[in-house]
C-alpha cells in the first residue's frame, strides 16, 4: 500500500488533506479496490497516472532501505496520533534514528535564525532542562534551533530534528543542518522528513515542515522572534491544536525591552492570546485554540509547563 500512497503524492493536485479524509480506504488489502475507489472520487486520479508513478515509488522504497530510513504511512498504527490532528498531516513520514522518541512528550523550541547571545544562552538552558525527560524538537537550522539542542560539541539526547529536505542530509541540507543532523543520530536521536531521501530543501519546504513540528509537539516554547519572523508558521499551525504555548518573558532587561528580535515575545506580554493572533496574521473572528499561554520568567516556570503536560485529560482551552 505504501507504493500506492507514494505514487499518489506525485500526482498534481492530490494534497495531504485529501489523503487524510480518505485514509480509511487503505484499510483494504486489495490494491485494485483502493485505486478504483480513488479514481471514482477524484477526477485528477487515473489508473494510468498511478501506474506511471509506481516505478518512482519503488526507487524511493529501495533508496530508503539502502539508507536505513523507515517509511511510516498515515494509515499505520504507529503514525503519531497528535500529528493526525492537523488538517493536512503528511501522508508519509520518513524517519531515521530512534523512533521510540515519538512516545515521549515532545516540546518544540523555536525562534529566529538571527538570534542574539542573550537568547542563545536562554535557548541552551531551556533545551538542557527539557531534554532530560522530554524530547526536544526543531528544524536544526542556525540561531535558536541550533542553540536549543547544542551540548558542547554534540547535541542533547532526546532530540528530534524535522528536516525540510530529505534524510540523505549531506546531499539535501545546508551545512549547519547537516552537521546537527549527524550529531542527532550519534546521540540516539531521531530525524524526520516528509520528502523522499534525496530531495533538496528549498525556499518553501521550511515553512511546510514547520507544521510537522507543531503537530508532533505537546508544548511549544518561543525563545526569541520578531513579530513577523518565520516562527509564525509553526505557531500558526500549533495554535489550532489546543496545546500549551510558552514564551520567554524577560521584562526589565534592556535588550528584551528594545530589540526587534524580541518583539513577538513582547507582543505576547502585552496582548496575550490577541498577541498570538497578531503574530499569526489571523482576524479576530478566527479562533486561536490554546490550552494555556505561559510566560517563562525563570526556572520555576518550567515546572508550570511540565505540570500542564501531566494534565492529559484536561480538554479546557482558551479561544480567541
């Protein structure tokens, strides 16, 4: 069935949301039955197109075997349930490394690539704390991502890297991402992508991959960002999922109070959930669904996030 799913991904106009809506069809073990059903409900899909792309699918499967990459389709029981809550979860995940990290509470640490020394130091302290019992998740790019997982010459254990290119990262990713990805694997971490192993990252893939970060994570912590920074893509996806958002709040510090790279954090301070909506460019009549918005002033506030994560059965949320 993976062959069919991969072949479908090559057909123009067949998006992840369509696959999610019709995922039950893959419960069938009859290939012809699956194809006939899909052809019937979507005129963009033909038997000829599916057949045309099966050879490519076979090459991808073989390439994954060669590189020790696991392919996880959305219909599989091991596919992360939290990720399925997205409106458009990836139809296929490619995974390399320690898949057991998906069973932990995952915390996404995000922020600008133009991070300051102050923010880098904060990111490292936050990463060190939460990596002990939780999994850390980010895009393994320069700036906050990098400093939140770096541990001297290596990275913290329990790190999950979401790559915007394929998992043959020496070929597909930037130098910094490639170096960090190598360290993640050496520390028994996990790498995830939604694209085939040899596809290179591009100017659009980063913002698309950010939704995977959001979907996997039980909590998200904004370390440092301008109000119009790239972190808004992850926050926008995350703010629809009724989960925990934390952010660094360092009011009274000269740099925090004035630097444009902390302007998103300051907006959250001033406006709360309305500030989240402002960063995400959503109108007031659009719901922002967040379980709890937590300013982080000091080490003690980390415990608030941990305690909230333990409230598995509490479905209350703030709506804006």
